[in-house]
């Protein structure tokens, strides 16, 4: 992945705010245990749901059963937003990642991603990659796995000073 263009958005930042470096934003994406996934229904209404995800190979990865609303939505519109952070007003870093969810079925790739899920949660999530899906995570046919490479990422620093950084990818 090439380095993004990183810019502090002065419209939403304190005058003394500084841009969050991409490396710090990646650390937040890598360490977050929970994300809120936003997809779009066929009638254009948004659908938001929590998901566990792992940052692997410069992308966020998540899994879903093929009977879940998010999977139904992704079949017709792959554009998604994944959000993570904390609910505090005056501390922390919130991250919003925009991209396109791409279903991945290559068992070799899925094994690497499954290992990341297992190590990230100390074995609480132990997906088994086979037949193009994660098994042992739900659904009779296994959970379908999606990768989201960032197109645009916003990093919101809360506290003193407040700052909003935009990372844009070529």
C-alpha cells in the first residue's frame, strides 16, 4: 500500500491541532476490538452493526454469515464505512475508514487472516479457513470473509487540542 496523503482539516480542528500520522492511525485500526460497519440496503437506507475485525495486509477484514443483513447489502452495494474509537468527548482517537468490501475466498489468504483473528483475541475467535470461508464463526456454510482496503480514513483526536486528520489514498 502506498502512503496516503495526510492533511489536518482546519475546519474541524483547534488552531494548535496537528495531523495524526498514518502510523498512529494504523495502530488504532490494528488494536481496536470492535468496529461499527455501515452498509446500504437495497432501498438506500443505512444498516449499522458491530463487527470484530482485524487489520491485515493494509486492510480491515471481517466475516459475516450469508443470512445476515450486511451480507445481503454487500451483494448489491460493496461501499462501506467502518468506525471505531471511544465514546468519550475529551480523550481518545476515533477512526472512520471508507472503502469497498471485497469477498475473499482464497484459502491461503484466509488462513493468514484467521491466524490474525486468533492471535488478536487470545483465542476467543478461532476461525478455521476452508472452502473459501471461515468456519467455527457461525453459519452452516461458514462465514463469508471480506477485505476493505481504505480509500479515505478520518482520524479524530479528542481532547486538547481537538483535531481531524484526513488520510487519502491514491
